[in-house]
C-alpha cells in the first residue's frame, strides 16, 4: 500500500515545512488540487509541486487532479516535462475534467461542454510530445508538425497519467488511456464496481488493465483523526462546507474517514479490499491541526497497512 497526503493552500514556508515532514514520516507521495479560480484560494498546482520538489528527494509529487481542459496542452506538456526533470522523475500527472465551478471555464475562455473532448485530445498531445522527437499532431483543438519538446521527461514516455473522476466518462477514459485511476467521494462498494467496470471497458478496447502492473488504482479520501467521532464529523462538515461552498452534512457521513485511528483503519481497509493500492489523504481538520493529523495518521493508521 502507498499513502499520500493532499495539501491545500498554505503560506509558502509552512508548505515547505509540511512537505519535508511528510517525507520524513515515510509517506509515499504529496498531492495538490488544481483550480484557476474557485470559492477558496488555490495556488497553481504544477508551480506548487515544483516548489515542494526542491525541498524533498524521495516522495512522488502528484496533481489530484489537473484540469487539463483549461490549458493549452502543448504548454502544459512543456511544464509537466520540466517538473519531471526538476523532480528527478517523481511526478504523477493526475488529470481530470472538472466542471463543478463553471466560472473558471468562462474565465479561461473554454466552453464548458467541450471539456471532455479537450482533455482527451490534451492527453494525446502530451504523450505525443513526450514520446516523439520530432512530433506531429492533427486534432480538433491542436495542430503541429515536426516539433520537438526538449528536454523530454525523465520518465520514459512521460509521467504516468492517472485519470480522476467517478462518472462513466471518467471510467471510460481511464480504461482507454489511463496509467491509473483516482476516485473521490465514492463508497467502497462503488469503488469496486467502478474498478471492475474500468477493467471490462479496457478489455473491450483490447487493453489489459492489471492493478499494480502498469495501472494504479487510487482513492482520495477526506479524513479527520479524532478520538471523539462526533467532533471528527463536526470538524469535517465545517471545513468541507467552507471549502466547497455546499452542505457536507450527509456527504461526510457517507464518504469521509472519521474518528479514532481504529475506525479510520476499518474504513480505509474497505477501500483496500475493493482494490485501491494508493490512498491519498486530504486532512480536513483545519490548518491549525494539519501537522498533528499528519503525524498521528502516520503513527497510528499507516502501520496497519504495512503488510498489504
């Protein structure tokens, strides 16, 4: 099992300190979300990961997930390749469609209805540029002939692309082109059903998807570790309602990892049994408790999965 930590907006010095501590505690990866404009402050994701790569040496760095439709894909391919070089080949490129905040599509001049097609084409553009030199491409949104992107990524063929989302379109995309899949706000039962659907869709397309052998099933979980289950729930509801500008009362009960360490282990074990091999933890107890949450989870939850 692999464990990562998702970091939300923090002052720069605190971000650096947290990244170094996450690595020292033995976590496997650091992740950041991605928005251009949103209800709450967001640092640009790839810039942030470049900053954190400079103060770490081992942990992988990932986007969870990058809204590729909002960017010109040739430029995104260049930035991603640069970050892979600067990090020594530690990048995981998590890509999603997004769309829950339509204003950022408006702000970027991207039609909301085109986002899926733009992501599909963008992934192909990135891989073409990372793989071929020179490269040519003829698509609906991007066209170029005999261009070379240098230096190319450290990882051969480019960083692994994990497809984010839970919709049927996201599952189909993961089946067609994903090196992995990362879900969020799903139950373990739905996770297992979705992973099986990805494998079936991949097989129908003539592709073999084997978890742990070239394909990584992941899940991003919001969590509050607290000996008082009621306080854990109240904390998660308050933080997530503020972050996403929508009520999280019922969602917290259904989708979050809450309560004492033993209860958190039980909840996460259900995702492991459903097929997840990487768990990305988004701690939602607020900025003041973030370091305590990271420390406690590493000491009292992660060790239960060492043999998995």
